[in-house]
């Protein structure tokens, strides 16, 4: 939109400058939704709170109706800021033995870059272990051949684990 008077993202925007229908009507509905979304951080719940179908919200996002996607991002940022404020408030008020698990879970889900613990090391270790197991356990060979291949590699820990795990002698399983 070239005219800042009707651009919802412009600093001097005034919704009264929008045509009454459909733009002002849609804009007002979007604002009702965004106010609810700021309070709960969940699109479906916010849509329900303001009696809108979630599909309407999806259409607004897909078509960026009246700058909706950016305004939705701002509303989500506001919700996340509220979570952080609540976390600080609870952290200062937590008594010994208190459990902030739900709050930590919400922070992990909504601000993962800031609050989610890094699991890259564990994932790499698991991937290396699976690679080693695949090397030691060729698919499609008979059990005796598989056991011999494992013994030839000399890894008793993996050998014991593979022997205890049920394995099929059929290809593709």
C-alpha cells in the first residue's frame, strides 16, 4: 500500500481512514483477534475467544490482509514478553521446593533460541552409535554371519546389545 493513511504498518496509520466495508470491518476483526492472541499466544484459542473460525486467521496470514502477518508477529512478541515477565515474577517469588515446570515448558516452546537447552551433542552421539550398529549388523544375512561379523569387529558391548535385540533374517526389515 502506497498511502500511509491506509497502511496498518505505517506510523501515522489511522483505521478511521479505511473504507467502512470491507477494510475497516476486517481490520477491526483482526484487532479483536490480535488482542485475544496477545493474552493466550494460541491462534485457535484466540479465534475461539472472539468467535472467529481459525480458517479466517489462516486466510489473513496467507494473503497478508492489511499487513496481518507482521501485526501477528508483534502480538506474538508481546505474548512472549508477558511470559518472560511472568517467569521473572515467579523466579523471584518461588519458595524452596516450588516447581516452575509449566512455565519453563512454555518458555522453551515459545522462545526456543533463548531458553531451550542445546541437545546437539546427544543427537550426534546417538547418530554415531546408530552408524556403528549398522556397520556391525548387516541386514539380510543369517544370524550366524551377523554374529561372526560382530566378533570380527571386536566390540563386545555392541555385540551383546545386538545379540539381545530381536532381529529378522528377512531383507527389508
